C-alpha cells in the first residue's frame, strides 16, 4: 500500500497501479470458501466428479476470485495520508470471464478510474480491475470496484 497526499490521491485518476505478485488458488482455499459460503457445488469441492466436466478438475468460485481483491489491494492500493479506515463501497460491474482451475495462479492489474472527495476527508476511489490468469489469453475476471477512504477531519492533514 502506497501512502499518498490528498492532492496526489485526487490527481491519480487514469493512473495504472503496480501489478501484484502471483497468488496460487489451492483446493484447501476453495474448500474453506465453500464452507464459509455454503456453496458446495461439486465443480468446486469434488475433484473426481469435477474431472468429468469440461474443466477437467475443480474450479474456484467466481466470488472467491473476486474476494481476493482485498488481498491484492494491499499491494496495489493507494492510501491517503491520515486515513483512519477504508470501506468497501461496492462494485459497478463484475464479469467472470475464465474459470480459475485449482492450483492456477492469478494476479491483479488495477487502474484508478476516478477519485472524488465526497465530503471533507471522505474519498471515493474507483478502480478498473483485471484478475489475470497465468497462461490464459483471457482474464479470470474484470470488475469496477469502489472503495472509500476516511481521514480524521478533526486532525487536519496536509493536502
């Protein structure tokens, strides 16, 4: 996470951020996600049955791949100086393009689309996101993600 001034954050629209390191999606992680979400569809958790599908094995839940944004943001994210918290505001668009097979590696590409100081000390940051799938011409997913960064307005920060 890169700490930036308020002015630098506001000026970051259009900026491509550093590509993250690769992350391997394991069967254990898929199984844990299935337990948390109660989504035990066989294409995720039954390697033998999933091997009989066109995927040739288990695949990660699309929402598991999407949830990795929080992890990836630790690498690519911009944090405004003086932020006391970040809030996940939501998504404008999500498309799951290519299934992520077990033991595949993914990484994230992010570009800042827009930064808006909604209220004093409250910054809405919109990112275009692509989760790249190693060895695939098509991404695992694309999304537009919105986060909110809140600064302590009682403790005036440098702009």
